[in-house]
């Protein structure tokens, strides 16, 4: 019996080749897209599955009175929490203190370096490929490598017990190697060192106090611990121990499971968008199949009636139609699997890039995905095979054997609702893509308060092996730049727009009784000139006036407003309760967007630093004559190649760096664009199939109308108008939904576009044009058919 079902299924699929091809194409693309999107979600949520008992792991987030928030806390806080709170079992610091250089033989590299306590593995059960996690951090001069770093230095060999030279002087013994860590993990590790090493560092000891926040604290609490009570206790410690507790609103206990989304909020949008997009694509695929299967059933009413006369049961007919759809689903799963592995997954990794992490697929680790695809295939088969069949096997034999399909009552409302739903989703994605594209374009082209064009930025923090020789060569380079006619101006600075560090200091003005937390950076006298940032009051830095032991400062307008100043005359930036005279403010610069436009301009202070201090600066920025960029970049590469350093000199255009801030959002736009194309494509596949079947059902009617004088245009309108109306109804539904969703999303931006009516009109027009083209192909074909042949058709 199964063999007969299989034979009939293949025969029927071949007989309806057009329908089968449309179904296979729509299913393959749809399932492949859903598989790719949901696999990224699966990879994200399973990235830290090895960490046990996550519900009892917390970290403390600092929230300031100014509304800022960050994960860092004063170093002594964690020990104080463990000492005074019985709810906490164990804790560890996790922080950086400069990425050290590692040497082994001829190999030399610098990797991200994090410092932790020996209790790290009591909190995070990250598995080791080599070594024992219980003893890996016991020794002061031990080091744990990630698998990626171990491969770079030692290849496939077990490096435990081997020695590395760290920071030119430390003999570090490799005590462990992590198993490969997912790029979606909360841990972006390179190498791990014990905190004990830092206790020999005078700079670290001077900062490991209650006034400086640089360390994250992770705590394992007892099961059932009252987190609110713990929070209250920690905030009491803040009031009793912090050097200035008035700037802290509170410390909030955050679950470790949410750490990734908390640190990169846009990831929440990406994950939610992937899930929603997958659901909508799957829904469109199902609706498409249901519509096409329902349409083809009209042609098989005689076949169903004959089988019923010959004793065929309802069950056997349902099995027959399920098998037909099952073959299509199986083929589409195989094709979509190839699309996923060979094309879609690599494309997804390229879209999101390093910010979101690259993922791979392996049968050994990701078998739940294969199981999920199998279950999805079975569900799709049952839905599209059973529902249309149940409707037509209930048709009376007398009606079916005569082939009077017109007498079969059609659920017009249900079928048209499915078509409308398809196009609501398609138009929704198109409108979202248009609005998202305009928002990204606005952010990339907005007036940033500085001129980013024709500026070359070189990274000069290269770990010079002979700093005195490097500074001498660098000064010669600066002299050469001063005399270069193609260089309009240049600057040496600690930061540049798009890459300002999270260095904050809180200053106090006793006259206005105001605390202001400012982001700080260090620049020379050429920075504002090179970026063409105007001064509002006072003067720019001047090497002759500002080369003193006391730091001179320039603040932005936002800082001036926050301090409540009307003028900077005689003003200084001071610490609260400090006897120090503070820093003299010599100028006020206009506000400029030194970070992306998702964030508001914050109070900012620049301190003067002599450009001769090469080791303290990170960037060399040059405004060059347009068209002469290549000459300057080649010259810079040549000059820095002569300076002995551990890192290679790299340079880029400032405009590219500013645009690069929106790389993740552009990745989102690409996904939305693809989703919009997929939904409209799959919907039009179904529409094409529906109109072709409708034309066949009405072939005699079309022939008679042509004989009676109906023109081709009238025939095309006859066949298409119903579907065009449905697309219009779908647009009216999709427009307010798109407005609501995107208006809420744009509300999270400090600077955003205003949604305009033409964005929706354009979205609807695109959908209408694509639909009209799809319908027109089949409608024109039917309208041009020979009416004599049409009337002879049985």
C-alpha cells in the first residue's frame, strides 16, 4: 500500500509540475531562511550552556545620580560583600589592566588579558581542554589560554607546563586551555591571569581603592537568596565606604544570564527581530502552500470521487496527500540545508561580523537543530496536507464525479484572509526596511559638529620596542608634516570621534553646588583645528601657553550647561572636598557627536597633552588636500615601517570609522531587506499559482468574452483586479502596524528621523508593482490564448 501511495504521489507531483516547482521553490527558500535565523538565536542562547547554576550568578551594575550606568565597581567592594553578606557563597573580580605581550621562542603576540581570582571556576564552570580548573589559578604566575590563542602559539599540542614570557619580564606557566568558546558567549576572552600578579603593580595598588571603579564583580549566591535584601545591603556598603557616595544612585544586582544583552542592547533587537522574522516567513510559507493546495484540489475532485466509489477510505486519501506534500517538504529541507551551510550561514556571519560573532554548525553539537527541522517538516506536511484534503473528501460523490467544482462552496473569506495576511507581512517588512534605511542614512550623513571628510587617521599606539628612538623618529615625521603642502593640519590625540574611551571623572562646582560626570580625553593643540570644531568661548590649546604641570582644559557646551556656568572666566574643574586648585578651563568648544547618534552628547572635557609624548597618544589625524590622500598614506606607511614596534601601523579614513559605528545596524537592515524580498517573493509565487489555476477554471468564460468582443486589457483586469484589491487592503492594515513598531523603535534613539507618509506610500507602491508584474505575466498569457481552443476545452 505504501508503495502505491509513493507511486501515485510522484505521478501527481509530475503531473502538476508548475505547482510542484512553485511549492518546492517557496519551501526551500522559506525553510532555509527560517533555519538560518533561528540557528543564530539557538547559538546565542546555548553559547553559555556549560555554565551551571546560572540563576544564582549575579553582578552589580552601578547607576549614577546623573542617569549613567556601567558594570564597573571599586575593587574592594567585592571582598566587603563576601565578608558581610551570608547570602553570597563566593565571588571573583573580572577586569582588564592592559593587554600584555606574550613571547614563546620566535612567536610574539598580544591578546585580550583579563585578571580574575582563583574562585573564578567556582562561579563559572567553563570547561578546560587541558589542565585542571581546580588548581589552574592557584599559582601567582599561572596563565590560562583560550583554545584560539593556544593554537596560535603551540598548535595542536598540549601546552600545560610550558612557559611564556609576559610583558618582557614575567615567567608565566600555562596551567590550562579553555575549550573553544562560542563567539556568542558572555566571555570574550584571550588569556586569563590571577589578580595576584597585579598586586606588584604600584599603579594598580593606587587605583584599587573606594574612589576608582574599574572592576566587574561576579557573585554566586545561595539558592533562594533574597536579591532585594542583598541589593539593599550592598547599597549600605556604598554609603559607608565610597569616597563620594553622593554621585551613586544605587547598585543594582543583575542576573548573569542577561549580561550579554545588557552590555550590547541592540542584540535584544536582533534576537527579537530574528524570531519575529522567522515566524512571519514560516507563516507565509504555510499560507502559500495552503492556498496552492486548495486551488489544485479543485482539479482533483473527479479523482477523489472515483477513489471513494472504489472503496477508498478518507484515511488513505489523507495519507496520499500528506505523502505528496511530505516528498516536497523532504526535498525542500535537503535543499534548504545546502543553502544554509553553503550560502546563508556564511552570509549571516558576514552581515553581523565581529560585533555579533561568527558561528559554525556541527552535527555533534547541534543535533537539536536537526531534530527541530525534522519536527518542523512533519508539522508543515500535516498542516498543508490534512486541512485542504478534509475539505474536499467531504464533497458528495455525485458532485465530484460530474466535476462541477463551481458548485463546491468556497470559503471566500478564509482564502482571501490568507492572501491579505501574506501581503500584510510583506508590506510590513518593506516599510520597515525603508524607514530603517532612512534612519541609518540620517545617522551617517547628519551634521556631527565636525568635518569628517578628507581626514586620515593612523593608529600610533604600536608598542614601540625603543621608545626614545621611536619618539625621535616621530618628531622628525611631525616636522615633515608641518612642511607638507598637502597636509592642511594634523593632531595627535588619545581618542577620535567613534572611539572615545569610557573614561569618566566627576567634577564639582561649589558655586552652583553641582556634580557633573564628564567623559575625558587628552589632545594636543591641533585637534579642534583638524576636525574643524568651532570654539564658543575662550581659546584653543596653545603649546606655548599650556605646556605646564597643571592640566589645561576645554569643555563642550553640554558640560558648561550641566555646570550651570554662563562664562568660563576664572573657572576651574575641581574634585569635591579636594584642596587641589583644579584644572583651569581655557575654552568651550561646540558640541560634537564623538559617539554614534543612538547616544546623546554627554559632558566632555579635553585636557592638553604635548604631542611629543608619543607613548601617551593613540591616534595621528591628518586633514589632507582632496585627491592627495594616497600620497600621504603611502608616505606614512613608509615612515612607520622604519620604526621598530610590536604592532603594525594601520590607518583608515575618519569617515569610514564614523560609518563603522553603524555596522551592526546595517547588518539588521540587510536582514530586513532579505526578509522583505523573501516574503514578497514567496507571496507572489503563491499568487502566480492561484491566478494560473483560476485562469484554467475560467478558460471557457475567457474564450466567450473574447468572441463577444472583450479586449486583452479587460481580460487582464478581470483576472487581476480581485488580487490587486486584496493587496490594497493588506497595505491599509500594514501601514499603521509599521508606524507603531518603527515609531517605538526610533524612540530609543537620541536623534532620529520623523516617519513620513511617503515611506508607507513607497512601500505599498513597491508591493503593488511587484504583484502587478507577477499577475500580469499569467493574465496576459491567458488573455492571448486562442478562444477557439478555449471553447473546445473539456
